[in-house]
C-alpha cells in the first residue's frame, strides 16, 4: 500500500479528543510542511472582521465565534500581519491509498463526474421498475459550449406505478428530495447520495423498511448539483483542488478562485452575501443567475406543491407533505430554516422535532444557522424549498471539522466506515416522514 501523505497526528489526536469530550479546540502543533495547505483556526472574530477576510480573498470557513482558514504557512503569516492569531488545527489532505484506485476515481476512490454519470445510467437501466433518470438542466460550461460541461441529473426511486416519477407537483405519492455536491469540494456528500440510492434499489423486496418506503413514497436524488465544479476538484487527482463554486469565469479575473457559490445564488432571499467575485461565498451578479441554480429550482418547483403563504410568518399547515435535504460538509449539524435571518421559521418546533428524530441516528446538533455555525446565509437552497413551498427542509453538515474523517477531504475509507453508517438511518427517517413531516 502506498500512502501519499503522512498525517499531522497531533492535530488528529486533538480532534478525536475534542469530538469525544465536546471540548473547545486549541491547536497544539504546527504543520510539518510549511508549503502544504492546512486548516488554521482563527477565533474571536467580529462580523466585520470575518467580512474583511472574505473580501481580501482568504478561504474562510466560518465557525461559531471564529473561522477556519485554509492555506499554507504564508497565509498564516498574512493573517498575523492583520493582527490575528491563527493556530494550526489539522491537515486538509488525508492518507491516500493509490494502489487500490479504480479508473474514473481520484483521491483514494471518490468518483469523477463522468464515472457518476456512467453509474447512474447503469443503475437506472438495471432497475427499470424502481428508477427513472431525468436530465434537469445544464452546467455553466455546457451553456457556453455544448461539447463541454455536463447535464445535471436527478434520479427518481420508487416502486413505479402509472403516473409516478413525473415532474408534476400533484403526485399521488409524497416526495423526499435530496441534493449533494452543490459545493464541489464537499466530496463525501456525493458518495453518501450514491450509497443512499444503492440502499434503496438493493433493499427493495428484501428490506421491509425500504420496501414499504418505495411502495408509498417517491425519493428523488441529485447526486452532483455542481458537476463543473467537481471536475475542477477531481482534476487534482490525489491532490484534489479546493474548489467550492461553479466554473463561471465571466465575473472578474479571479484565477483559480473563479465561479459563483450556488448555495448563495438561490432566487429566495438572495443578495446579502459576498459581492466579491473572488470570494468563496460570492453570490453572483443576480438571483438565480446560474444555470445549475435554475436547474435545481425548476426541478424542485416541478416536484413540490406550494403549501405556504407569501408572508415570512406564514406557517405550512400541519398536513403539508414532503421533505428536502441538502447535503454539505462539515460540522456535524442538522440545520433548519431560516438561514437568511435570525428569526425562527413559523414551523420551527416541528422542524426541530424531525431534526431531532434524524439526529438519533447521526448524533448531529440540530438548530438554525444562529444555533450552529453562528452566521446568516442568503440565497440558500433549503431556505428556498421551505420558503417557496413550505416543505420540511434541512441542511446536513456531514462529518467533523478535523481528523481523518473530517473537513472537506476525508479519507475515502471514512465514507463506508463512518460517514454513510451514521447518516443512513437519518436519511431513512427523513424519507419516511415525507407524507406528514409536521404531524404531531
């Protein structure tokens, strides 16, 4: 076995200890290689200080009371020059077993977009009574040149009867919809979505819970909502590129920081995030400006009936149906609306109750942005699905922020050993609630 990197074991040991005790994180080591991109913690930041780091182009992952900043020792020196005190937390890149990788994979086994597309075709062709594959739109590169980029695909899974798996909000069955890798570098989320689909097709007829679910519910999955971005990530091979956004390079000269954050580009409550085209949270020039955003939003409009009034204070009725989850990483949170405001959603209690039921499987902390990450986000997909349709909507932040299974690039072995097992039951709970997520 060839191990490409040696982990910073002090940082990992710290992460394990903190995870088991709930203790605050304090860095205790420096990175072994000053030129390697690692995670630094920067604490006690004010809102304006965070905004300034974002404006200056730092790769900032906001946390409650501070931030993680990704970069090498030179980035840490820039932070110190600004008056901050960055401390080393953990490596970004984990151990990679290169000898066991298959064609169409990178970084130990994660699938490329082309491999996903081939696997989706194979999955649906092999299960015609349970699946339908839908092309819901184009990536940004494909809108510029039909020979480049990708289609955005959604898969419907159910025991198909007449009228099932159609893009019509007046469906006979309730629906659970899920998207993954809207942020390209959150690579474990696409694999979790894939294992969810495999569980359903493999379990139908043998697993009573899966069989009952697919007999009564449509499950819809977009495993890669940002395929151009994932191409950029995978282009690094065993050194995947830390690319979050799509591939739109028309909004300024940002070098390798090009693109628009698709989870800040939604048409619902858009406009309060970064206006810096080179920032990781750049919201785009207009609401729903990106083809990937429009593809996902149009698809969701075609699936889910409008069950909530126009006023922010209007609650969805107790008999409203359908559940939506957007998979992200990292933080071990189940986040409920709203994200754009500190006000709680009208269905807050019921959303938290369902979140708590899902957390019985994964142990994640349930709350709003204020309760979890500690900052507001505008133009997000889960605010769109709850705000426009009233469906029970959640963001999962999968995995911890440190350790071999933490951060944006967990070791591939963690998918099957940790991340999928801890979220398998949570996704089943969500899907089983689709008929009446707000019921007592």
